[in-house]
C-alpha cells in the first residue's frame, strides 16, 4: 500500500500535471485546498503542502517549483504552488553552467589528432625550450 505522501503526489500528477502536459502548457498551479478536497482529507493539509514541495514529487513529475504563495507557515489550504513543466514543449530543464561546456573542445581536439594525442604531445614538449 502506498504511503499517504505517495497517494498525494500521485493524485496531483494525475489531476494537474498530466492534463497540463496534454494541453501543451508549460506551467501549472495547484491550490492545496483543491487537492485536500479531492482526496477527502481532514487535518492533513501539512502533509499535502509537504508532498507538493518535496524533491521526490518534483523529480518524479519533472517539475521546477517556481513559486509558493500563502501564509508564512507554508502549511495552509490557501497555499498556491506554481510549477514549470520540464516535459512540455516550451519547458526546458535547468542545465548547469558546467554541463553547457560539454563538447566545447571537440572540434579543436579532433583537429589535433584527438584529446589523447594532444595530451601526449604536450607531455613530450613539457619542460623543453
């Protein structure tokens, strides 16, 4: 049997994320109150809010949490969570600056006979005038 957090995440994905993807949207907003009511939960609002901001939910659903609006406690039925959908046509994953460098020297090293050949040549010349 799935945990209550997993049930909350599954319901949010089925009722909000998947339909937004099907419509080609790049963002979706979930109001905690709506999820609490659709799951017929009582006194479980903190669990819903925690599940909606959890790393597990974001990773499973391919989301980036863009904003959380509501009271300072962050645990109210009035909490509004807005996500960017990474699987949408306009959604793109955040790529680190380091990852953007991947392949940047490919042409240069190829013209020098490959990365290994370049390194061997540099080692051979090291310390020589």
